[in-house]
C-alpha cells in the first residue's frame, strides 16, 4: 500500500510540475485561486467527487494521529488561513489528505479587499506576495451558511479585526473581534485570533502590542470558553514585543500560538504593498517556533507555518516544537499531492528516528 501511494504521488507530482503548473502559472493568480476554490467546493458537494479526490490524494497512518486540546487530528498537516477565506472547503480538504483547516480570516464586517492587485507569484524565490487585506463576506454571512452542518474534519475559525479605520482604536477593535467570536461559538473546533495581518489600514497590527492584546484577550475570555483558542503571531515581532505577548499566554487560557503569518521583510526587492509567504518566511517561522517552545517549556501547543514544501521542512518545524504544521504556498508550487507526500514522508522520518508516534518527536531538536 505504501509503495502504491508513493507511485501515485510521484505520478501526480510529475503531471502537476510539467503540465498543469505551467498552464496555471500563465493565469491571473487571483482568478486561478477563485477557480480552485470553486472546483474544491463542487468536488466536496457530492459523494463521487469526494471519493475520486480521496482516491487521488488520501493517505492515513496511525503514527500521525494526535489528540491536542481535546481535538483528534488524523494527521498534523493543515491548510493555513487565507486559502479558504469563506469556509467553502471542509467537505473536500480531508479527501485531499489534510488533517485540519483554518478557515478565514473572518471579520465582523464584510470587506471587499484592498484596492489594486492582491496576489503575485515569485517562482524563483518560492514565495507569494499577498495583499488581500482580510477580504471576506463577514462573520454573520459565513456563519449562516455553516451553522448546523457537521463535518468529519477539524475546522479552525480564524477571526481578525475588520479592516477599517473605524476599528483602528483598541476598544472598537476588541469589540469587533468579540462580535465574530460570539457568532462562531457553535461552529468550528477551535478559534485562531489573528493579530498579525500585515495588510490592513494601520501602519502595523495594533493588537501585536501586548497592552492592546491584553484588552482584547480580557474581552474574549469575559464569556465562558467553549473551545481551544490560538493566537497567530507575526514573524516580524521584536524580541520584547514577542515576550510581552507570550506573558499574556500565562495570564489567559490561550491554548497555543501559530508561528507565523506573512512577513513584511522584503528580501527580494519586490516593490509594492503586501506581505511575503513561502521561503521568505520559513527561517523566521522556525526561529519563532523554537523561541515559543523554549518560553513555555513545551506546555503550549505550537502550530508551525511558513515555507513548508516537503516532509523534511515539516519535520524540522516539529523537531523545533510544533505539534501541527500549516501551509499554503508549498501546495501552490508543488501541487495538491504535496499533503500526502509530506504525511508519508513524515512516517518515514519518524521511523528512521525510532519514534512510534509523531508526538514523541515534538521539540526533540531543541537543546
Ligand atoms: C493568499 C494568502 C492569503 C492569506 N490570508 C491570510 C488570512 O486571511 N489570515 C491569516 O491568518 N493568514 C493569511 N495568510 C498567511 C498564511 O496563513 C500563512 O501564515 C503564510 O502564508 C505562511 O505559510 P506558507 O508559506 O505555507 O504560505 C495568507 C497567505 C496567503 C498566501
């Protein structure tokens, strides 16, 4: 079975790199993205589409299963926030091989996106430049479509502050997050509080300042907590800023941190607005995973995110302290079989190191 899966993945990878990607990369990236989401939505809406997708991409192995914060994960690879902004894809993503997804980021009010272009491919750099600015149709709309539906899949809901000057003050901003937080109490398995979008109307994310985040977390935890809560960090935080945020992780019942969002650091001289993903963020993300892991001595859950293009990249994050790993850019550059390739590759890496389950490897690369 393992050999069959490996051959299947290699075949799809070959077709993707030599045929499909060449064609896809000629198309406008934003339009292609919308079409991919539409295709995923259609495939996920019927049993034949789901079965066929599973046949092409699925892979399961007991060594990859974990229970974290009361949630059962079939494998540690998740789709990061920003691909499925409207939560259209929980029907199909488990068949693509994902262990979980994070939908959003979702904001209290709808936002049609920043003016101008939103997405650029940087193939040489294995990165994307992104400037959507939290485009989404608003918490109530998205919630209305999802409520009452059951998915056999872990669904995280990423909430952010509406991208508007009206919510640029701390009290109004915290109130804005709180609206989405209340609306989504009965949908999804965990929350992520995204305090790190680099593309909003503020010069820098206001809730990345510890004193402001303190106000926000006090507001969110003023009502009984119903599910795990993660905070998503920017890779560009200064040391003291990061320490201020992590101290709040001890004051409030935050379950863990996502390391990291897009970086503003433009190491490619690629002029224009937006944040960078992929290999532009990988090293920063890895450094932050290690810092957060050391800070809490492994007591908080870390989701590693940024520049994962292979099983080795994912394993590096796990060895540095991540329990789970998310990606977007790697899948766009390598193809959708990447998820299965990473999961199968992780099993081999775990076996080579003598581990029986992925949980045994977490943080083992930290001295
Ligand atoms: C097109 C795109 C849109 C994104 N939108 C969001 C978002 O709405 N919320 C968020 O928390 N992160 C967003 N991100 C950041 C990703 O979740 C992730 O943190 C980052 O891309 C690094 O992972 P990667 O290198 O695997 O892409 C976005 C990334 C991309 C590529």
